[in-house]
C-alpha cells in the first residue's frame, strides 16, 4: 500500500512499514484504517495540545469531541460502522481533575452521537500538554480503500471546504473566527452515515476523509491507486467562510468531508436519492492515467501539485 | 465492573464510566481489556517520557519495546491471542527522525516476538516528551476476567517480583541497577503463552497482569469479584534483585507477571505440566469472603492493605 508524497508521509510509511502480510490481516498500514480478515476495522488518531490545537481555541469538551470525531472520521473513510472506541488521556498533575472530566464529556458526546461507545482506555499524568489518543473499532463487510480509483472515474466531495482552515488561520492571526468557521474546526462531523450509504450502493471505487486538505488527500488516493487525479480549481466547493480562498479549499485541511472516486454514471443513478438524504455533493475532478495530483486552473492550464497538505513537522500551530 | 481503590482508579472509573451495556460489547471499561461479542479483545496503554520512564533509563529501542510489551501484557491478562497493534508516536520537531525509527524498531521487535504485527498508527510532532500509545487487538474464545474469583480459590503468581521496581528505585537514586533488574524494567515479558496455556485448561477463575504491584492488582480482582484477598507476606516470591524488600514485591509494580485465582485442586492437577512448560509458579494467598486486600505477616497477623499501587498522579519518576 503506497502513501502520498511529503515528508510526514515518508516518515509514517517508514515507521509503519511492516514485515509483510500477516495472518488475519486484510489491509495493513497505509490506508485510513487497518482491516482484519473478519471485517474488523481499526484506526488510531493522536491529538496533542499545541500541535493539533491550542487550548485558547477550544473548550475542554471540544478537545475531547474533536479528538473522537477525527478518529471516527477514519472509520467513515473506510465505510465502516462504528463499534466502539478506546481513549488514552493524559493531563498534567497541576491541573484539576475536572479538566479530565470535561474532556471525557466531549469524547462521550461524540461517542454517543456516532454509536461508538467507550470500551476502555488509559489515564495518566502528562508532563505538560493535554494528550488525547483515540483508537476506533468498526465493522465493514465491504471496506472502501484508497486503492480502487480507476482512470475514467470522477472525483467527488461530500461538502464545502475550507471553513476549519479559515478558523485556524484566524486563530493564529489573533482574530476571532466566524461562528461557522469555528464550529467547523471545533466540531467536525465524521461522515459515517454518508459513507455507509455510498458503500451499500457500491458507489465509491476509492475513498478518503479530508484531514490534510483536498489536494494532499487526493494525492493519497492517487498514490494508493496508481493513478493521476486532476482537480478543477473552479469546481472546488468553498465554504462561505473561505470564499475566494482556494488555498484553504485545496490545502487547508481539517474538513473531514469524504472525497471519493466513482464513475459519473454510477453517481448519476443515485444522485437524486443522495440529495434527498444528505443534500450536497460536488464533482471536483477526474481520475486519469499517470501519477500525482494536478490542479486545472480557470484557463484550463494544468499545474502539478507539489504540496502535501498539512505536515505536523513543518507547519504551525 | 468495579475497579480497585485509590485516587487514580477512582479517576479512571469516573472518566471511563460508560452509559451502560452497548450492543456487541461483552465486557466494557474496567477490566484489563474490552471484549466484543465475537471474542475480539482490545486494550490501550499510554507511555510518556518523564511519567512512565526517563530517557536516561532506556535506549530508544527499549522505549518502543517496553510500550508494546506493556500493552500486550493486557492481552495476556485476558488470555487473548494477539492479532496486531496500532501505535501512536509523537516526537519533538527538534529531534532527529532517527529517534522515531529507533523507537519503532523496538515496537516491531516486540510485535514480532509476540505475533502482533503493526496494523497501523499515527505519527505527530510532540511539544516535548516522547509519547508512545499502543492499542492492541486480540482474540479470546474464553476471555479470563478480573471478576471470577471465588472464596476458596488460592492466589497464584507466575514469576518472582520486585526486580523492575528495584531498578526504578536505583535509577531514581542515581545508582546503576543490577543487570537483571534493569532488564526486568526495560524488557518486560508479557505472559501471553502462559495465559493461553492456563485458559485452555480452564484453570484461572480470575486473572490480571501485575503492573501496579501485587497488592494493588489483587485489589482490582477483589473489587471486581466482590471478594477479599489475603496475601501471605512470607509467600510473596521476591526476585534476587529485590531480596528482603517486601515492599517492592507487594507495591513496586512493573512486574508484568500474571496473578490469577484458582482452586488448589485444579492447579495441582496441572502443576507438573506447568513446571515442565514454564518453570515457576507461586501460591501467594487465598480468596475469602469480604472485600479488599489484607497482608498476613510472618506472625499470622492480618494487616488491611490501604495502598493502591503506583499512582501516576502521586508518584515519581
């Protein structure tokens, strides 16, 4: 399983590189989730204060909610039904135990909303930052992977992009973000129901959740599927909060919408049912032979995408 | 499911307290592992620099190995066969990427030794400490829980205790620990094979792995099983490195031997086969009606155990 380009991805690939196929494991490191032979789906997502968020940006409940939602979004990416979650939490000795309760209240709110009850966890002291690591477990009879995109497929996105990245930009600049932008960052909505709906109808050939930014995440699909993805800049659906800011839509990250590939005719067959159930769906590009990601500008000129989305080792916060 | 006494346990119980039974979940928070209805067994264990270890005590490989082994020990406690693990790793931006490779080399060494291949993970920047969180997945047809101990059972331990705690005490005092003590701390051996052997023969009525110290972990069994456990001080098997230091055997922690309860006649039936396969087994006490843990001293006098093992919020490293 290949990962996309970029320094962080290279590191992850190297760190997680396994010793080859293992018994009972259908999909190992490199996709949004690991998939066991019996359809058990697993993923883990680490949230650390001053790396993934600053405390001034979020309430304690938001910190817990967001950590859980972001991890659940990996289950959505694979079209898995949530079964439950395990949560590791670390807070400093100086802090009131109420901080842990508030964070866990947010975790449990997301857990209840998405049907992923708390199965267990670990609580320890942190030498400083709040640390929340959420491992999610799900089931998928037909998991959708990153690796199934085929030339001729179109590329689809389940919602408008850039609002959460707009909030982060505002936070860093010291400007209070608009309410919708703040909410997009603090309360991401994993697209569990949407993914299940699509997978039940056999729509997606490949799928990912948008955590790094549309272009960077499309690069993951392109690499895993051994194809090229062309995104049309005029078709990238920008949230009202990100109007005119194509960079936020392409590279902002933290959207947690689904991006999937599927032929036009398949999507067309289900489009009105989808719109009745969920509303928005955007066609943002095409899958072609080749590799990597290109952006087609408003004049029809193609630009190779060199970025790699958000890199925790290069970027801020 | 009840947990034992003590501040940390109270916090964990409150944090993890769930909203009641969930579909598909056989055992929720409070045991060593969560158990799903299909026999999938899950646990998670967070290791943080300057909380669980200091960098001067361990090589980078040891840090990874120990984090993985400690989490695998939870699978042993439930008599589960390892299926795989997910690892979240955070290292600071200032550190060489080689640090992550070395830590993951240790993780992979433990993963290979115990048949728990790396299924996936997350890599992020840390604002300071090394953070390694390991979620383990296993299978158990007949998981052994903390809650099955019955009055009349005896209490058994699979190896000698106190060596790892001796090493920690020496490290803190600035004294280089003896080689065996250092190895007990840096390379704990999860008793996966021993647990499987015992469970296959239906020996244990309840089981736990010794992470907090014999007395504190016995208190978990006592609370979950609604019984009293009496430990005989003269029968606590102390490692050569901990000779004369009963406190290290009772409350030192980090032993990762199994402690289980079972009637004498059942253990007696299998004892010579056990000795042939694994060597050591120690009878350390008895299960009686009541609650809590008591220590019987060399004069036959009982002392209620008030401690609660290692509390990350109270103790050092």
